[in-house]
């Protein structure tokens, strides 16, 4: 009995020591610079948004949060490196939508988005805009659908490139409504929108920032945007749900994840500080200016979104037989 009691006390003591160590770690974290991996080249919207949030975190927590760009492989190189990083809170991955798209798009990726990472927070979302050339006799999504169905083989849509969110949204639109609509990929959002302006591809899907000035000048007509709520970039344009098509998605996101087994109290601290940062009026204004819609979610909400979108884009990519560009 004495041995059993001593053993139980030893176990309890070890558990208490571990708990105190973790608490102490969270209270002192961070004690050195924190790396934020952006799996794309510098200068893009994902990179700029991360740098904005990194600067604010540095101010809030008193240690440098710095960006390291590890571009290549449509984000796979950087995401693979982040998956192998030590789970100590000193590596954060900026997870763009490719985080959930690439596992279905590529035959093999160097990370598992669920097993290798712990979600921290969804930071921002960015809708996809459905636009048409102004000469097209369609002032709503329903009128566009009716026009395409009445003229099989005559319509095509432009996207920013194969495998991009604009392409995936277009394929979901085509598949869900059984439309005869040919995909025409371009090398970026600007040339794809230019093709719609010229009427070469009468329909287009792209980021609101790529389309905003053209819509304002009357050179494009916006019919709807994806997402559950209207985007700050195009506040007068209805959502797909408002247009009568709630199942059509295709919203990009930027969020933050850390390697799996990162101490939960550190994940909670990072979540709290990131959410507070995104809620600051100055940060919100700058993110909106980039074309993003600020969110700031719980870790659990971001985890649900990751799992949901993994399943969604796997279905779309396989049904449409989409290959990486």
C-alpha cells in the first residue's frame, strides 16, 4: 500500500510539474523571435497581410515576429517546411486557400493539413466576383444561367489560372448548375478581367480587387460575389446566396496554423493576440484596402473550415478533373 501510494504521489507530482512548466512557458513566451512562414514570394496580398499582422504582434508581445518567404510548388515547399518545424510556438505558417486545395490538386504534397498542424485563427477572407461583359443581356445570376442554358456551346468564362480559386469557383458553378461553360485560364487576375472587358470571354470570375475599378468605370458588370456576407470591396454587389445560389462558394482565405503538438496554451495566446490585432480599426482598414474581409476566428472555427473546404474542393477538383498548372 505504501509503495502504491508513493507511486501515485510521484505520478501526481510529475503531472503538476508538467502543468507548471507549460504555464511558465506560456507566461514567458515568446522569449526569442518568432518566424512566420509565407509559402509565396514577397509582395503578394498574402505576404503583405502577414507582414501587417506580424508587425502588430511584435508590438503587442515585445518580441520580433518576422516573415520568411519560402516560395515554390504552389505553396507546397513552404507548407512542407512548416510541417517539419519544431512544435514550440516559434514557427507559424500563413495558410492560404492552397493549404486545403493542394492535397486534392497534386498527387502528393509534403504535409497533412489536419495531422501536421494545429489551427490558430482564420484571419481574413476574400470573395470571388462573378462578372460579365456589359453587352451581355444578363443583369443577374439567374438571367446569366438562363442565357447559358438557352445557348449551349456558346459561352466561356475567364479565370486567373488553372487551379486558382477563381477557377475552382467557376467549376463549382458549372458543375452544380450543369452548365455548358468552357474554362479559359489566364496568367493572373488582370488579364482574365481584360478578356471579359473585351468580350473575348463574356463571363469571368476573379478577385474583387482585380475587378473593382473596371466595375466602377462600367467596363464590367458584377452579378454576385461568393461568401456568406457581402465584401467590403464591392458592398453593393449581392452574395451568391442573395442571388439564389447559396451552394456556390469559392472564397479565398488567409489564416494561421502552427505545427501539431504546439502547447495548447501557446496556441490560445497566439489566437487571442491575432484576433485582437485584426479587430484594431487601423488593421481592419488596411486589410480592407488590400481587398480582404477581416475575420479573426477561434481555433475551433478555423479547424471546422479547414475540414469542410478539404472535402469541398476535393469533390470539385475530382469531378472537374482539374490538374495543377
